[in-house]
C-alpha cells in the first residue's frame, strides 16, 4: 500500500504544481499588463517597470492562496480520471486499494494542502501584500480608501473618539489625521487635527503639527462656555488602535492574517461598531483552507468512472465547473449572510458542508452501489 500511496501522492502533487504554475503565470501576465498603465505616469514619476514587476511578483502569494483549492481540484481530477482511463486504478483496486483506503489516501494529501493554504494565507500573503502596497505607495503615491479616508472608533473611559485617517504614506505613517472626542452624553468635547502621525514606540500615536481644540460647557454663571486651542509641533495621543487596525480600515479585510482579523473584530465590538462583515471574513479564512479537503473528496469519484477513448476531457471539464460553482456559492453565501444577518460561521461553513455531502453521496453511489 505504501507504493500505491506514494504513486498517487506523487502524481497528484506533480499535477497540482503544474496547474498552479500555469495559473500563476497567467495571473502574472494579466497583472503586469494592468500595471503597465501606471508606469511613468505616477505623480512623482518614480513608478517604473522594475517597480511594476516587483509589485506584480509580490501579488503572487495572494493569488496562490486564492487558487490553491481550485488547482487542487483540477490536478486531482486529472490524475484520478487518467488512472481510471488507463485502467491503472482498476489494478490498484485488485491489489487491495479499497474505497475507504483510497478516501484516506486522498484526505491525507488534502490535509497537506490545507496546511499549505493556511500558511500561505496567514503568513506569506499578508507580508507580501503589505510589502507590495508599500512599494506602490513609495513610488506611486499614498494609500487611501476613498475621498473621505478611513474611519475608526475607540472608547477610553467615559469618552469616545472617532478617528479619521485620510491616507497612509510611503513609509507607513498616517496622513491627514482628525480625532473627534465625545463625552458620555454624545457632546463633542475636543477636536484634534494633525498633518501626520506615527505609531510611538511606547504606545499610542505621535502627532505632528497638531492643532488641539477643547470645548468646555458652561457649569455656572462664573464659568461660561469656552473654547481653547493649542498649536503643538508634536503631541502624544494615548490609544490602543494599532497599525494593523488602521491597515484593516484602509485596505481589504481579506488581506489580513486570521489572528489580526480576530483582534480587529474584538476592537470593533468593544467600541460598539458593526463587525459582521469582518466576522464573516474571519470565518471564511478559517474554513477556506478546509475547502482543499472538499476538493479531493469531490475528485475521488472520477477514479470509479468508466471512460471511453477521448472522453476524459468532458468529465474533467464537468469537475472543474463543479469546483467553480463551489467558489461562486461561497462568495454568494458571504453576501447573503451579511444581508440576512446570518450567524457568520453559518454563512462561511454551509457551502463547504453542502459540497462535502454531495461529494460523499456521489462517492457512495459510484463505489458502494455500482
């Protein structure tokens, strides 16, 4: 059985690797063509072809994370269908490779792809994406999330603060900062505006060229309402808002690591903000690597089909369409769950559970009944 298991693992790994390289090369070409329109046209004029090549290369880990389950499906279907067409799988079955042993063999290989997908999505892709965004910001301009920038909120004791960050600069510092302070009755008590801010080593933010305005309500006839304004070259503002939280507000949440996304959700909930969108994305990142197991289970029934000469292509195409429908359904359930206020883990888990049951049903019908 070790020889058969090694043969299947070697063939599937080679096929998945070949398909993955083909897809990555295709996405690299498309991304490069899209980036060429910015070469030499940035406001600073510093964004050139080497920078575009570096940016597109750093985007490959994120494409790898998105493509791994579908390439696992294509590669595994191709190997299983080819073994069935050449009658090699029939020989393996007569040598003792029963249905459940074949399922365990593919699930073991699927477990490897689960770990690989998790490692790429949680470690390699976020680091590469952050480096890519810094390259674009350094040579092309600043990073922003729109005309109004990013908005965050934090509660400190009896006061709450609403923070607006217009953009992130090339070296990671924040630009165009505004901080609005409110008391427990919802009255504005302070307004701080700064040209820029950096994350201080001792915690909090160090604001540059800050203008701090405090509003004091009247307490009695001897203490009327007043406004005090201070101009400060530097001002330290104590806050628990980290660089990852600002990056999450400026960039897409699916580019964050799972732990960072969990911490950002906790921050939103602690400050009374809606976190359902980020919760759905968190559970999608939890369940997404497990889709590799769904893909190998979906591919196993193809080993038990009887192929005529030249009929393998149609079956492989049908399997690929089934895999694409899984990813479409996965995205649709994310949006529907957000609109219908479903439990985030339900919106993320239902497509995988549904297709796993369908795959096992097809496996049982082809193997146990036929």
